[in-house]
């Protein structure tokens, strides 16, 4: 599976690529509930490592051919 996010980059909630996960509010709710992709606080901003985003997507992948 090809990586969607650049592994060497930090993404912020406002970046257009983050729309894959929905709105900025959805990401904030995930952080509040301690679920979703890992994040890092950089001052007041919240960032996401590209490698963590790719790992999160792969971990939540559903393959209909493997469902029993």
C-alpha cells in the first residue's frame, strides 16, 4: 500500500491533506477522547507526523476479502 502522507513531514490540522480524516473539530474530538492518530504539541499548535498518519490509516484498513 502506498503512503498517502510524506513520512518526513509534520502536518497540522489546518493542512488540506488532513481533510482525509474529516474536519479540524473531528481531530480535536479524537484528541479529547484519546483516540485517532498520535499527535505532538508544538507550542499551541498540534502536529501529526506523516509516518504516524500512514500507520494509523493502515491499522484502520478493512479488507472485505479477509472479513469472516
